[in-house]
């Protein structure tokens, strides 16, 4: 009887957990991963193992909420890059989600975080997240409603930051930008497209850090006409 059951067992059920986990690494759909983890205990273990092996997670284009996002990030022990940008589906992450994500194991190892267009988060969520992201080098908070309060926290908590996107962060002022550039010695690039900041501010930033690359390109051109300091041209990203 047992021999007959073995014969009827699907081939995929005989695969070892390590091989299943390797297969799940090629699955980009988090819905499929969630469904796969519900098949059986072996598959659940394999899904978690595959998440633990990932260095990058992108929820851009996925319909995610706080709980589903935290659940996946929690098992991604080796994560380096996290992208939870808003998409046409509406990634519904809130400050509460940011707080929960900030407590997971991988946060201190993240080098890149994108929160682009996440209108559901405020300074509270961003400050909570960056307070633990001590290895952060690249941060995209464009299209959010953060204020200078977040920039001060970023300046104090992320000493390795190299690039920051502040695209259309209209509540950020000159004071926040100056605090950022004063504090972060490794900062190489700022995207300030769509911000309500006077041109004199950018001249002041270049006075503090002449090698700083200020995007978009037309900002460089305007600054160059008023300031003899050379400023490299970078495309808008």
C-alpha cells in the first residue's frame, strides 16, 4: 500500500527543500509565493528559505499592505535593497508598516531603500525606518510628504548615504537640505526636481560640498551661471 502511495506522489513533492527554495528564487510574484507557502509544510519552509537568500525585494507594481510586506521582509535575512515604491496598484504601506519593518533583522544591513510616491507615510514612519538603517547608501523618498524633520533624522542616522531623491518633496525647505549636506560627508547626489526651494539654496549647498551633484540638469545650468564652481551634469532619474 505504501509503495503504491509512493508511486502516485507527484514528482515535485519529492524534491528536497533546498532545491525547492532555489526554484522559488526565480518567482517574482509574491502572490505565487504566498500561495506556494500554503501548499504544505515543506513548501512553506522552502519559500522562507528562498526569501532568506534574496538580496533584493521589490514590491513596485504589487498590491501590498503593511502586514503582507512585513511578513515577507521578515524572512529576507540577507536583504540589501528594498523597493516599496507606489505603483498603479497602490502599495498601501503606512507609518505603522514602517515601524514594523524597522524592527526586522535585515534593516541594519540595507544599502538601498525606495519609498517613492508613498503618500501614506509621514515623518514618523521615515524617521522610525532610517533610525535602524545605519548602512544605507541610497534613499528615494520622492513624492512623499516628509518635512525637514525627516532630513535631520537621515543626516543623523545614515552616515554612509551617497544619494538621495527628494523629487517633489514640497514640504522640505532650505534648512533641511543644508542640514543634510552639512552632516553627510559621503553624500554625492541629490535629486531636487519639483521642490519649492530657492536657487540660492543650491548655490549654498555647492559652497558646502563643491563636488555635490544636484539633479535635474537644468538646476546645474542655472547654478553655473551664478556660481563659478563646476557642477557635473547628471540625467534625471
